[in-house]
C-alpha cells in the first residue's frame, strides 16, 4: 500500500498548461487517498505548484532539498517538513527511503535522471517499489518507445520494462502503482 509517494517534476512550468493542471490533479488525488507527498523541496515551477496544491487541500508534504539550493532561495518556506541535506545524492537517497513509490510528472533532465536512477535500483534489487510516469499529452511517449526498443534490442528484459508504468490519467497511474508487484532482483540477473 502506498502511504508516501515521491514525485519528481520540473522546477519550471513547461510550455503546456496541461502540465500544471496535471500537477494540481495529482496533488489533489494524493490528498484524497491520504498519501503523503515527498518531493524536491522547491517553491518553483511544477514542484512548488504540486506542494502548494497538496498543502491547500490539507495534505502532508515532505520536501527534501540540498543546502546549495536553499542558499539560492528556492526552498519552499511554507513546508512544516522541509529537510535540508548536504548533497543531491543525499536528497535522492532520503526521498527514496521515505517513499513507497515514485512518479514523474513532466520535467527536464533532472527529473529524468532521478526517475531512471530509482528505476535502475529496482533492477539492482535496492528496492522493490513501484514507479511510473504521468504521460501528460504524450510527454513521455519517447521514453516509453525507448524502453520498448531496449527490450527488442535485448538490453532490458520485458518483465523489467513492465515495472515502469506509463499512464495518461492520474487515477489510472495511482491504481497501477497500488497494484504493482515489482519482482525481486533474482528475476533480472
């Protein structure tokens, strides 16, 4: 059961207003499902909007941010639970430790890097937590196509490809994560 979900997303809003709408909807659904939001602790872009929406709806939010970003004054000052860490590595490790699953909204290279790292961790057996992307207006179509290509090229096993949920609707994604069964590492080796 997912009680705490890590959400990766952009520190910008992106070009499509649907990205902000999706962030708001995801935050609302997490509050409705009594799921704590764990995210990168920023007040900017989709990150800030996600946290603000969850807080306004009465949700629980944990932000995790490196001191270097606090120094740039982008930390979300409205969080009751803002954890300041020493590095991006510490940030990612704590986010993973505090979460029962992972979702990526649209974002840039940082969002992709964080998502792919926790995806790799499933293959290495470092966790068996579900993960997926909210494919807003096809934003992650190319990622899904790449993963399918990696399967056909024999660099990724079909069962590990199946670990990465790709859904266009918030409820469908959350339901899929709730019902996911991430196989143990011995399936990959």
